[in-house]
C-alpha cells in the first residue's frame, strides 16, 4: 500500500514538533506539508520552529517551507490524505471543519470538537468502537470527518482507569494533577511564573478532564455516547517539570479489590492497537512499578517510547468505600497528544476508515 500523505497543522508548536518526529520514516504515513500561522508561512521550518525535542530536527523537514493553514495552500504544496492538527482551539474550530468538508480526514489534538455528539474522543486501546460516530458527520455536509484526542491529562488518567472499570467497576474518582510546562505550549508559561513554583490553576482544565473522562468511558448506543455513570472530581496544577504529567488518583470501586488485584488488571490491559500490532502501539499500555518512589517524570516518561503510562504506589484508600489510590504518569506531548493521535490514525487506516 502507498503511504498516505500527511499535513501537520500547527507544525511549529510543541505538539506539532512531536508529530514531525513521530511521522519521520513512518510505515503508513509520509510527511507531505507543514502548516502554521501567517507569521511562519513562507519561511523554512528550521528557522521558525523552536525545536525543544531530544535529538535533531530531521534535515529534510528543517529545509521545508512552511505554508499558511488553508486547504488550498496544502493542496498546492503537495496535497494531503490526512491532517494531523495541533492548532490552538480557537483556530482549529474553523480550520478543521474546512479540511473535513474538503474530504481530508482530521485527527486533532485541539479541544474544539471533543464534546460534539457526533465526534469521538479516541484512545485506541479504550474506546475504538466510538469511531463509528464519524459516519454521522456526513450530515454536516462534510466529505470526511474529525476524530479528536483527549486533553493530555485526561488521556493519562483514562488509561489507568479503564482496566479498573472493566474488572471491578468504578463509583467515584478524585484526581489531583502535577502537570508539565510543555502542556501549555511554546511560550505558554513564562519562566518567571513557574521556576521555584507551583501554580494551582490551569484554565478550563478541570472541566475538560471531568467531562472528557465520562464521554470516553461511556458506551456507544445507537448514534450517541451515553456518558459513564460514575462521579469525578479533578484539581489541576502546573509544576516546574518539562515533560510528563503526574496524577494522584483516588478511586471508589464498585467491587472490593486488593492493590495486587488492581495491579494485575492494569498489567494485563491490552487493546485493539496491540492486537493489530499498530506501529506506534506500546507492547504494554500500562507499566506497573513496585518501587515506593516511582513513577517519576525524569525517569519514566519515555516508557514504551512515551506511549505507555506508568503506575505506582497502588494502595488501599481508607477514606473511601472499597477505596484504592495510586499515582500515574504519562508523557503529555506523546501519549497525551501527538503519539495518541498517530496511533488513532493508524487505527483509522487499518480499520478502513481512510
Ligand atoms: N502541549 C501539550 O501537551 C498538549 C497536549 C494535548 C493537547 N494539546 C493541544 O494541542 C494544540 C497545540 O498545542 P501546543 O502545545 O503545540 O501549542 P503551541 O506550542 O502554542 O503551538 C501552536 C501551533 O499553532 C500554530 N498557530 C497559532 N495560531 C495560528 C493561526 N492563526 N493559524 C494557523 N496556525 C496557528 C502555531 O504556529 P506559529 O509557530 O506560526 O505561531 C504553532 O504551530 C492546542 O490546541 C493544545 O491545547 C496540547
């Protein structure tokens, strides 16, 4: 099969750079066009992208001229069979619809369409059946569709909650987060604000986490997703870590379980990407660590090439009925953003949606 031509929308940003890295030498996709704001358009990628990722920027990419983000410009610059979007939400709202309408499927990291009833928020291991929602999007007059990624904090949390819900059921979840600065994008948090500091507020984050978790873990019945029935409360905080979101999670189970049983359910958890051996799928979506002081962002964020989440400190929670608490860590721009989107695109390709 010929490779599918891919455009990255928002290619110069934190998530856009991860897309560049993940799509270099990919077996299903080839990077065809790089698009960004009018400020970067017409310039070489190497001049305008503030490369913050380990390793070098691919040489060919550095020499590629960035185009302004319109369907017409993308067509002129080489065309695309799929768009990976890392645009700010307010820009994505208009631009992603234009690409979907023009017949270019969009796999998006932006929040603009996540809560639309006919748009899936997809984690390939968790809710692959929700992909069927995209068939409804033709009613919008679009030739193609949008599939969204969750918010980065949500992705890491849902990965850990899914096997617990599958095996024991969930009644209530509390989560307190310690989120990396790269989660706010290039220039998102000034160094004077974050060094030697913790900021106990991230705009709209708690609302996103609370709503998205219930949609992703909900069940698709007919043409709509019925949200999961448990209650969830999130408190979100920015910490001076470069990459990797850490989350302290407290769960009231429907059926009592020991920490060992919860650890076993997590270790055994696999999904469609592992069955299909998708190129970006980690062998183990969840890695459970036994040491009392893990996971830690510096040591654990690249587990499974940044696609696994790492869980540790699983223990009983005496303040909840059938309570379990643990810590989960995931790489926010890989599993929490570009990596999850590439995995979703691989699933779309292998399942015949594109
Ligand atoms: N960072 C994370 O961990 C993370 C995780 C999950 C989801 N997300 C979401 O992913 C998206 C990108 O986040 P990010 O962290 O990569 O942000 P970022 O570093 O600020 O990058 C934003 C990108 O969008 C482009 N852009 C800005 N205004 C534009 C316009 N008017 N037209 C076209 N392109 C425009 C920028 O191009 P220029 O360089 O030319 O300005 C840049 O390429 C956001 O919606 C964010 O919420 C981020």
